[in-house]
C-alpha cells in the first residue's frame, strides 16, 4: 500500500503585493511603495523583502529563487568566536540598541551587507522594532557595541537582515546568540535571503523558493514570540 503524499500547506495571497511566484527570474516582485509596518509585515509573511539602492529611487521588492536559510542543526560558528563568549570577553543583549545595530550594519567597518541600508530603511525598521516585530542582538566589549545582527520576526519565522562587526568574531557571536535564542523560543525558520561565502561558511544553504514558501506558510501562523530576555546557550554549538 503506497504512502499518501504529504499535504501541501495552504498559502494565503499577499494583501499588498503580487504573488512571489510571479517574480522575475532575478527575483524582483514589484517596484514602489514605502516602508510602513503594514507593508513590511505583509511582505515578510509572504516571502518578499525590500532591497533598495537609494532613498532617491523607488523600492524594489524581491523574492529570490533559490532562497538561503540556516538550519539550526547546520550552524557552524568558529571555536574562537565561542571562546570569546565563554570567557566573557564579549557580552550579549537583545533589543537594547536596535538602531545602533542597524547603523553599524549600514556604515560600520566589517559590515556584512551593504549601503542598501538607507536612512529610510533605518527609520522604517526602527518603527517596526518599536511595534515589536523587529529585533536585534548586540555584542559588547567593555561596554562598547562591537557587533550585532538584526531582523524581522513573524510567527516562527526570523528573517535575519544583516550583521556587522567592529572587533573580530563579534558578528559570528551575535548570530550564535540569536540562533540559540530562536531555538529556545520555538522558532522554526531562519531566513538569510541570499547565500554568500560568509553565510555558507556558517552553515547557510539554498532551498527552492517553492519549498521556502511552503515552510513559511506553516511558520508564520505559529504562536511564537521573541521574548524579552535572552534564552538558550550559544555554547551548545561547540
């Protein structure tokens, strides 16, 4: 007797955007709009994200195929980074300086992103943070912000947008802390959007957009929240 095929998750259509299945081969979905919280949440809930070039040009919204994610079990931080956390050289917090982390990702040395984090992006995502939908992990050394990562949370999805470091291994430490926290809180999907050699070294992999959208449809409806305090042990990855 043959096994029945798995039930395909039900995907809801975006309210403000075309379906990501209609994206161009490069992944562009639509151009225009702004970065108000309602549009941002609708976008992330349906596998779409903004990737502007400047504040003087219309925003382009994307849904890439393939899509890069980090499976928690595949995360591979360096031993050196974990030693910095274990020794107390670096300390970690969440949501204590969201704007500072975004600014570090935009213009700090060692940014792992680019100038697409425009002033309008910082304002829009900071507003989303104040509403409880965007979060950051901060890494400090002797009280100074030396690294971090930020992203958007919808249900069991966390879409990591960018990270930066001003001292060695600080961004990797931030990601280790974030992933330990997400695991402890019950998240099921960590989106990093696009595979790079750096994220690949940390365990990122590409999956087809169709698979990503199916997994997303399940995760966005889960009753998961980011919480107010750090949870989980990043040293579990050693």
